[in-house]
């Protein structure tokens, strides 16, 4: 039996309303990456998402709140998934690092969300509160997660005892290189040959070989 037209309209409206936060976050991410924080206006986000400015403010009362929601949706959620893998993984630590890198690349690296790092790095002076938020929400949890991975390798006798902080920084550095290189490639006329997933895997392999416990 076909539902009455009025009921279909109501359901369609409810579904549309439920999808609005996601549509607003997608529009905000597009504009943040394209124009930066300072260059993005909330009315542009609303227009791109196909809603009024008042509707946007109903969900996100300011541009700062919108940016924080974007970070939590695209980056914090990915960090939680990566952390879940760490908690359940039982294989060798070098292999675990590769799995974590592949997961990060699938969720963040191969998307516009990876460019949020470039955005916050270039506009930290203008938006120090948002830079601190990014540090607390993304960078510090990422560092702590990798510290746990490296310590896991040491505890299992797979890695020799070393300065864990330096190892974590060495693991993160190739990711920064990939993000910046890909961003430059978008505006540079000279071709930049880079296979990010293979590059990151190679860097992890080289680093873990240096960490391996030797007889």
C-alpha cells in the first residue's frame, strides 16, 4: 500500500533535515581547503550547502564552531578508528605500523581533510585558539597513539630501547611531506611524481628496520 503524499513529504523533510549537518560539514571542508579559514565566510558555506545562514547557525553558531566540527568529523573520528585497530591487533609491531598507515591514508590522507594540516599551519597566528584546538584534538592524540605503538614494539622485544619521542616524530614527518607536496602539486605547473601510499610504506619499513632488535 502506497503511503499518502503528505507522509512522504514529511519523511523526505525529516531525512533532508538529518542530512544537513553532514552537508554543511562537506561544504565547510571544501571552502576551508580552497580559501582558508580567513577567506571563508559562513554565508558561503550555507549557500554551497543549499541552506540559509540561519539554518547553518542553528547547527554551528560560529565559524570557529564549524571548523571544530569539521576537524572532529573528519580527523578525530579517523583517529578513533585507528586507535581501535591498535587495541585489537595481535601481530608484529612493524606490520601494525603499516596497517595503521594504510588506514590513515584511506580515511584521511587520500581526501581533502588531509589539507586541514596545511590550513592550520599557515593560519595559526591568526587563529591561535583553533590552532590549540587542533593540537589538542588531533596532533597530541596522534603522538600518544604512536608512542604506544613504539613502546609496544620495545616491550615485545621487536624494537631496541630508544628515544620514543624522536621515533614518533620520524614516523610523522613523511606524512607532513606527503600532504605539503600534494598541496603544492595542485598549484605548480611542473609535474610532481609521488605515490603517497608507497612512499609512506617505504619510510615505515626503513624506520622499523633501524629499530629492529639485533642479536
